[in-house]
C-alpha cells in the first residue's frame, strides 16, 4: 500500500511539475503568439498593397501597427463575417479601405472551402476611374491543404496567377481551369484573366480544389463589393465548365403539365375557369420573367426558371413556377409546381415532374409516378415555411393519415414508395424550397 | 452527404498512411503477414475511433478551462491509458477478440496515427459527428492500406531482389507505388 | 573516450533513420523541402536532448512500474514547450510543420533513447547520445529533404540550383517521399554491404 502511495505521489509530482513548466512557458510566449498573428496580418496587408509588376507600394502610409490599421477599417460586423456566398466562401470582418490619388484600395480577408478546411487569404482590389481590378492576393492559412500539392497555393508563381485580374474577368466570375499540366504561354494568361479564367494546372498539378477555393473566395469578395455598391455591375453566374446546351422546350408538354396542376389536389376540380388551351393563352398569364432564363437560385443550387405564371380566380391567386433541383450528379430534376394563395394563406397544390430522364430507372425515375408525386401535394404554409425535407428511413410504410401531419412540419415521406432514391426526392424538395424562397422574395408571402 | 464525403476523403484520398504519413512504424513493422495486418488494422480502427471521440470531449473541457496548450500532454496520456483500459476490458469480456487483437494493442500507443488524428480533428474544427467519422474513416484507410500492402509483401518474399533493396528499402519503394495508386482517388471529392 | 563513441554511434553507425529505420513518419512528411526538414530535425534534436538530460537525472528516483508514463509526461512537456516557442518565434515554420511538432511525442527515437540509454546512463553520456542521435536524425532528414527539393523543385533551401530545366514534381508529392527514402536506404545498404565485404576481405587476408 505504502509503495503504491509513493509511486502515485511521484507520478503526481511529475505531472504537476510538467504542467507548471508548460504553463510558465505558455505565459511567457503568449504575448508573442498574439503579436505573431497581428504581425502576419500586417505583413500580408503590406504585401497586397504592392504593385504586382513593379513591386513598389501603391500607397504611401502602409499601416505598421494595429492602431493605424484600425483607422483604415471600412466595414465591420460584430459577427466576424461580412458576407457568405452561395458556395460557402466568406468575407471576414473587418475590411479595410485606403485612398490615394483618386484610387480606392479595398483590402478584404476572404476564405473558400478547400481540401481539408478553409483556405484564407487577404486580397486587395483597386478601384480607379470606375474600373475595379484585383491587385494581389496573399494566402494566410492553407495549413490543411495537402503538403506539396494544395499547399503550393502559397508559392509566388501560383499566387501570381491570381494577380491583376481586370473588371471584365471579375464580373464574369473567376473560375479555375481543369486541364492537367499543359504548358501555358505566359502571354496567354492575361487574356484568360479577362474572361475570368485563372490557369493554375501547370504550376499546381492535381490541386484543383484548393485553387477553386481561392477562386470562390475572390468571387465572394466581388459579390460583397457589388452589394456594398463599390462595383455596379451585373455579375454573371459562375457556370461549371463546360456549359451545358439548353434543351429545346416542348411547349405542349408544359401546357399539359400546367393544366394538370391547375386541378385542385383535394377536390379534383379545376382551380380556374378559363383553362389555358394553347401557348398564347399561357403567355397572357406570365407573371415574372427574366431574359437570363433564371428567376432565382437557392443556396442549394435549386433554380426557379423563367417564365412564371399567375392566374387569378375569385379571391384565389394561383402561381405556377418552373423549378429545378440539382441532383448533385446526373443533372437536374425539373418540375412545374402550383401554389394557391387564398385569404393570405399559401399552400402547395400540385407538382408535375417534367424531366427526370437522367434518374436511375426503377429508382429515381419513380418520381414520375402519381403515388410518389402526391406525397408532395397539398403542403400547407407552415410546412412550406419550415422548409421541405425528405425523410430518410428506408422502406418503412407510413400510415396515410400521418402524411398530412408530417406535411405541416415540412416533412415529405417518400421512402416507402421510392426506396433508395433520396437524392432525387431531395432535389424535388430543394426545388420547392427555392420556389418558396422566390415567392417570399417577390412579396407573395412574408 | 457531406459525412459520406468526409469518410471517403479520410479513408482514401487523405489516407493516413499513404498521404498523411501517420503510423508508418507499425505499418512497416507489422505488414509482413496478412493475418497480423488484419488484426492490427481492426485494432487501429477500434482505438482510433474511440480516442477520436474521447479526445474531442477532452478538448472541449480544456478549452473551457483555458488550458488548450496542455493538449499534447493530456491527449497522449489519455491515449496510453485508453489503450491499457481497452486491453483489460477485452481480456475480461471477450477473450476471443482479445486473442485476435490483444498483442497489437500495446503497439498502438506509439502509433502516431492515433494522436495525429485526434489533433487533426481539433485543428480542423470538426464537430463531434465529423470528428467521429473522420477518425473512423482514417482507421478504415489505415486498415485498407495495411492489408493491401501485407498481401503484396507476402508475394514479394518469394522474389529475388537486388541485395541493396532487401528489407525496408524495397518495402518503401512498394509503398511509394501504392501511394501513387491512391493518388488516383484525389478526383473523387 | 567513451563519450565520443556515444556520439558517433548515433550519428553514423546506428543512424536512427537509415540504419534503425525509426521515426519514419516525420522523415516522410516534413521533407517536402530542405528547410522544413531541417526545422523538424532540429526540433526533434532539442526535444531529444532535453528529455535525455531530465530522464537521465531522474533515473534513480523513478519507480520501475510507472517509468513509461513519467517518460511520456517529460517528453510531452518538452515537446509542448518547443511547440509553443516555435509558434511564437518561427510562425512560418510552425505553420508548415503542422501537427508533426506535437507528434514528436510519439517519435520512436525519443522514447527509444530514453528507455534504452538515458534511463541507464549518466547525464554527460546521455547528452552525447542525444546529440549523436539527434544530429543523425537531422542529417538524414536534411538529406531526404534536399534530394526531394532538388529533384522535385530544382532548388535547395529555396536557393535555385537548376531551376525549371529539370524537375520531377512527383518527388515532392506523397509517393515521392516513399520512393526517395527507399532509394536512399538502398544506397546506404550498398555502402554498408561494401564496407562489410571489405572488412571480410581484410580479415581473410590476415
């Protein structure tokens, strides 16, 4: 017993001593740790305030300590985040602005989602005579990226591929090329930059994800500046390459589908008296349209396509939207959905799935069957507001009377009628959510 | 969906052995026969997941107390204790499992994959579920690489190789080729 | 001159990397450039030196049955100290070495030297042993790092040697680590074998 006690005591003494040693060192070092972080930021800011070609500073009074840096703060937010893009890229608070000789220099801390975590960088954008350009970028944190692959993003010859991107490039959305290891002549790089294409594959093989994270973060910065009114430009949606060709629309199919979803899901009667019988009838009911073809894109990539229709009958307003949910792989699930607004209460009436040709036959393709579609019918406002979700339990049979109470909560049960095709059902749910968000944006519901 | 991607990325793309370089010592030491590779692989999956979970909670506690700088010391001690405990527990409750994994457990304390994954979970700010999936995925990746490699090595023992390459040198070159093959997974996520 | 022998033993004859094949994880992971390799080697050297000194000092008061946990605590606290100091004063190097600094704790070389040497020998001998093994490890890391950086990136320690004219970037990637170390091991095996043969021949002549 005594021996055990002695052993335990010695062990405890060692633990204490080592704990003490480490805490002493920590307390001695901790001011340097913080200082190191600020020094890193200052160093990065000084770096991005240089002209990429000449290497000389573009402003005369570069901040040298925290105080002078704080004076240059432009926008800040107690949350720590100023803007989050649809791709999860962020603009962090605070952002800085420097003015010199009619130039406005914006310095933003941004991040994009990389391989193992966030890729954080500081970027500088110069606005001169109403033209914005990306000046320089300096990587802050890319420690999670694969050493030797993604971590190359910190190297000068890789970073420099992002330097000096003109406004035309910024507004078309920065994207990274994918061709593996082709040598690119340096003089071609600039013309690519004008189109928003950054070539990195030759200097950073096999690390597209890291480069794309940086591109996303730059796009977030541009979107943020646009939102703040610094850049007044029409931003283009960044399209994944290659751009898919638009299919021909078969108006007859759409007309038939619209007629079907104008039937009340409960009573089986038509909601409107003057049912459109040809395409011209439809055109007179157009509610919102957009030459781009897309009215709304949700954060999950679901879209509301142009045009949308509106019918009015008695006190009822019926909205018909062209929606599509992204499947992740295998493209989009397109559908037409009708909403009925009566006495300020909105409900989803019916949905008709248009294009599910790319779904797995026998699995996802079941979405076209009536018994599956009807699971999405008659969803009341509370369900719509809380966001439609699809359940995941595999193949449990759900009592029919329970379905309605699930719909109140926004839960659509499909697992019993469509086993193993959650992705397809979820794409439909996403697209309905996008439709609801769009209606909210247009003030149809609050 | 993200959790599935996390699992795939932990098991295949960022394979602990072939791309993160964690746990090489037991990898080179134990991979001479397929049976022991399977035993070791299972033991690692078990311990790495368990320690991933425990160290996650422990880190919350350390952050709460403001003692994050003691992370390394606390983690390695907990892992050492945990391994002992698992050994005792298996011995008492499941002798057959103990027989299969028992001899590999003491070797695991010095397996840097265990401590490494615990630290990585914290550094990447994973929540509990993500940490668990990441640890489990890494364990599976470890087992996979170990078993594949041991199968190759069993075959290689019959081959006539240049004298200079005998032993570890040839093993390393082989792992290099295996790692090259695993790089092909990097387009997956 | 027992002291010097302790030094050279770890440095060359029983080189931890090339002869004993210990501490392979950091050897593979941190040798993407000569600079990282050197930083990692020196960090390990300091951890080894400090823990060898302390373990040799306390070897008589440590009870046999709890010696391993105590060694772990001693090693882990020195590693944490080095980690903190590097974070404070060498932030860039600290960033690029990542989790491999705390992982010095589980580096078999340190635990191995503590168990096999420092716990049985005096302080001075232990210091020489630590320096020999630590420098042996650092040298090995530096060699692997230099080869990888030179062939993979055309430079050594960031200084351009032949630049872009000849590069095999694969050597900086993960597979390159294994291949380089494997080749170097084979090379040292050849040298070792040749020496042995020479000795045999010399012995036969006598």
